[in-house]
């Protein structure tokens, strides 16, 4: 090239029109080739560039200079690579090497995207070039072409982003989450690292769509995504898989205590109310947790484990987290069986209503009853409502069951020899149907029950929908003459503003405020006083639920709760038992229960391993708490003996014998157990599959008996027994 920016050679050849060839014999004409190149540049289809052997720019199309406002003085003596940044166009940060590296390598360049440096705008060029060598094979520089690819690259990025990200929330989508999880697990397996996977499902999201519409549901999902990003921050990657299902990947996380704390915070935050176009919406969250390599090694295995844990959390009553364990596979099969059997339970008349007395706090006389649904399965016996009610909601028969319960309770209450009030729980789904007041009216008319004897217990979640519609249903119900009670008050994160207009006759103090209220430093007693004071100011009655001990009874009575409900007086009884009691006129109840509340120690009866000096005994676990356990099966174990309790599934708890009598030992754990999210306990850490692999076994998810694989892997002979083993008696 002669000079930095020579004038177009076309000018030296006169008018181009005189040189237009009439056939292909002129294709090697140098003047024609220059003419065509000039036409290409002037049309803005692309530019040409050239460098010397040092990479300094020696030629650049005039149209490129004009487009970007460059002058010869700006670019003179400047390396071509300095026009661009080292930034990659790869969102994952795994793009190609910078242009300067490619130029130094003297390789051909094709379709290389480079970002212009020193510009406020995000401008990109697509560059191609070939190294030039002289006759002596000495490198002379580059000759190449370029074009502005900013719009094309933006479109490409948008398409790539849409393929990997959820368009509604901006979170990673299912495809991206699976890809990144797979990459992470592969890298972490080689590096002997762990990774937790959290599966999250929203509870009651369908009701938001049904009551407020799909646009409101979309807005709620956006707000949920924003809350998750605030909680998780940089500690993990969040994705929305589909619908109301989310997923979180937490690298280097195997402490189930920390994961459980995060799960609790997520559930609490997600469950707080949402403001959507002037309406109030409330949803909950259920969480399942699986941790690699303990619960699975690859993407499919880990996602299946997390989904099983999520299913267990939903089946256990929702609003909780659960860790994966191998026995959840059986639980998933049981849930599917529950779904099938529950559809026929009404037809087969397997559902029945039990009644728990509500007692006057001052006189200890029965003043009302609460109707509670039970399912008596012909093969499995009594199934807990905590198990079958969520299933009924999921498969869409909860309204049918609720309508049946209303008719059945009204019919049975009409048979009572005394005119006691009866309370019936109303599900949010049942309340959401516009015909609910008519269902209540038909139940009253069919039974002939006085409406003043029927009390409908409604939770705060009914206020998540259209406020005007909710108020209208309240007015229609009150016009029938029935009473309304606010159930589980204070647990739904709702505003107190609805109490200004909602015509409730009673507030029920949730048992979560009663439990532990007598312990030092517990604030539940103060909360209870506030609820009672609020109810008194609004002219409403109060019922304290879940009272089980005498110190709890004294507390709720002193806090001026008007009525008491709980095991301290009576469990729920059958209709036949109730009829017999009413016919005898037995309305007086005596409190029966423990004197004081005590943190529960869960009673169990299962065989576990007890390891002492490398010998593994088989003992029976009688009860267990976060801080200790009672075991049976070894004779005369000295106090202070150090042991390890093998709870199964790789859970080893170091403990010290603090009490010992004959074949029974009381153990104190060195590290307290943690909640498994439901009603069970588990260890923070487990035997690592990497330890098992080091003992000569193939790397795999944890088996139930992980300790034996480690012990057996070292090829050690069995250690001598220090204690005599006996067979404990089964519980009576």
C-alpha cells in the first residue's frame, strides 16, 4: 500500500463506465478489481485493513474512519489490536483469546468479534484476515476485511439469552440450569467438592391465578424471583424451571444446618404478602434439598433426589423444607397410592368427622366443638390430615371433600341432645368458589340446623384475593346467621387492616404461640397478650389452641383467653363417643397432662449402630433429641465412655455416655443434631462418598450403611468387644 490512506486508484483510470467489461475475459484487469473494491467500501458493505510486520495499521478504509470519526493523526503508528478491547462476547466468560494474541500467532482470522475500545457505545466489528509473507517467507503483516456486526451480535446475544433465560423473571431457565449444574458436578467430582441443589415450589399459587388472573400470577412470579435473588445473592445460581417451580444451585455446600437455615429464610420471605395492582396476594413455599455427591453424582440423579425431597415437603404439610434420604422413594410411591385411594374415599365412605371439645377457660365446661376430618383407610388405618389434605388440594378434590364435611357436620350436630356450637374448617380453595355461601345454605336447610350453631373457621389466606369479593362473601355468610372465626391467627403474614371490616366473631390463637410460651426468654406470652387485647377491643372471642400442659393452661388463662382447646382436656373423639357423653350430660372436664412444658424428645424404636473402639454394636434407639439420645442393648457401660452413634445414611454422631443403668445408656451429643425440616432430626454432616472412594470403593451416592464400607475398605480385623450385648425389650 502506498501511503497511509492513498486516494482511490479509481481516479487514475478515468470514468469507470468506459471500462465495464462485456465478458469474463477482463476479470484479471487490475483497474477493474480496484473499481470493485472501491464500490464495496463506498456501499458500506465492509471495510479493508492492513498492518505491517509489527502489527501497526497501514491501511483502513476511508468509510470506516468517517463512521467512527477517526483521522490519520489519530491512527498513525497505532497497532491495529489497540483499536479493540480484550473483552469476549461470550456471556459465560469462556470466549476466544483477544485479537492481539491472534495477530502475534500469525494465523488466519475468520469471523472474530471484537469490541471497539474508547467508545461509550457498545460497538463490535467482525474481523477476518490473513498473514502475508514475501518471497523469502518473511512475515510482512496482515491484510484483512471487517464489518460492523453490532446489530447482528446483539440479535445473536438476544437469541442466545432467550434460549438460556426465563423471559418472565430473567432467571436462568431449565436448559441453562441443567447445563451449569452438569458442568459444576463434573468439575467438583474431580476436585472432591460438594454442591447442594434446592428445589422450590410455591404453595397456593394456582389460587392467585384463579382469583386475580394470570397477569397477576406473572407479576407475583417476578416478585418471588426478586426476593430469591436478595436472599441467595452471590452464594448460588437461581433458575425458574417452569410454572411456579424454581431451583437453586449452591456450590461448596454440604452443611445441612446452613442449607436448612437458608431454606427457612426463603420460606419465610417468600410467604410474606405481595402487593399486586392494589390487591393482596399470599403464597407459601415448599423446599426439597439434595447434596452431591451424598445424594447423587450426576444432574439427573441429583434433580430426582431434590424433587423427591420437595414432594415429601409438600406431602408433609407444605411450608417446610426436607432433605433427601433414600427412604423417600418409598414415600413417593405411598403418595401416588394416596392420590389414587383418596379419589375413592368419599364414595367408599372412608372419611369421617371427629370432634374436639372447646372448653370454657374459667369453668372448664364444654361450650363448643371443632369438627376435624379423618380418613380411615381399610388397609393403612387412620391417615393423618397433614398427609391427605395437601394431596386433596393438589388433585383438585378438596372442595368436594369440604362440601361433604359441611353437610355431614350439620347433619350430626342436629342429632345432639344439647345445642352446642360446632366449628368447621374451610379451605381457601373452597372459600374461593363463588357458590360457597349457597353450599353453606344448602347444608343448613338439609339438616335443619340453627345457623347460629355453625361456626366457619377461615384462615388469613382468604384475603389474598379480590378484597371486594371476599367482603361480599363474608356479608352473604353473615346474612345466613352463621358465625365466623379467624383460624391460625398471626401465622399468615397478613395485615391487620382486614380486621376493620371482616365480621369475625372469634380469633383462634395458633398453637405455635402456645407451645414453649412458658419457657424463659420466650416472647410467645407477650404475643398472646397482644392478640387477646386486640380481640377484646374488637369485641371478639378468643380460643387458645394446642394447650397440652398445666403450666400452658395457667398461662393462657392468666392471659385472659376465653376458651381452651387441646390435649390437656381432650383429644378429638368420634361422633358416637360425643353423643354418649352429651346424653350423660358430662360437660365438665378436668385438665390431664404433664405439669410443665418440656422440649420434646422424640420416642422411637429402631436399631442403630453404636461404635466403640472400632467395634460396631447393634443397639436400639429409644428416644432422641437435638442434644442426646437413649439407647438400649449394652450392659454396664461406664459413664464418660466416648461412642459414635450410626444413625444410618452416613450420619455419625459423636456422643458421651452421661447416664448408664444396666442395659440402658443416656447419651449426650458432641454436636447437636438439626431439624430435617419436618419433625425429624439429622446430623449436619455425613460420611463423604469421597472417603468411601478412598477406601477402595467406587464413587457413588451414600448407601444406608455407609460406615461399614469405610471400615471394611481398610481391611482391618474386627476389634475386640468391650461390652456385653443384650436384646432389649420392645416397647409396650
